[in-house]
């Protein structure tokens, strides 16, 4: 062992002025902060991807219902649900819940009232599509530590009038 490795052998003044090991201390103090910043960025990016996916799914489902074209197999509702699940079904693998609500108000005057049917309507009907994805704890679990109310809910509502 050399005296350079053990500065206190040279006296108390040498031990107090020695700066070896400073990088290790800085790393130990700052690495948790950097780690949480990186995880927070990943969480935010994934949340934005889910939000954009819900938007795309709602637009596609409402477009399917809007045309009132009867598919060659199945129903329009089944086709719209299939489109939504193709877009959002992957989120269910990580614990998300996907719900699809379709309300047929008939006319714009009935929107927001209890006068509706739960179908995709016919020609000229006004239909509301509500698609919701709920994540119980986010992706990383960090939102709960920053006071974000859980579960995380991403929702889109589309109100369209079917083609006549």
C-alpha cells in the first residue's frame, strides 16, 4: 500500500483535502434522481402512445358505423368492435381494460338525454361512440408517487350522424 491510497496516514489535513472517491459519491447521490427522470419520461411517452391509440380506435370505429354499410360477415357493431380491439387489444396484455359504448340518440335533440338505444343506428341516426382504456397502475408504477390519481383513464367520445 502506498501513502497516496491512505491519505490519513499523512495526517488529518491531507485526509480532509483529498478528493479521491468524489465521483463515486456524486454518482451515489445523483443516480436515483436520473433513474426516476428516465422512468418518468418512459411513463409519459407510453401514456401518450395509449392516448393516441384510443384516438385512432375511436375514429376508426365511428367511421365504420358512419357508413352504415353492412359487412359481408357479421354486424357493423362486431366490425367496429373488431377494429377497436385490433388497435387497443395489445394494451389488455399489460392489464388494461378496454370498454366500448355505442349510444344511438336518433336525432341531435336527444343527445345527452336518457332517450337512446345501445346500437349503431341506421341511416341518419346520431350515434355516440365512447372508447375507454383504463390502466390500473400505469406502466412503471411511478404515477402514484407523484400524486396522479389512479387508475389512469384514457377516453374518447365521438358523436357522428350516420350517412343517409
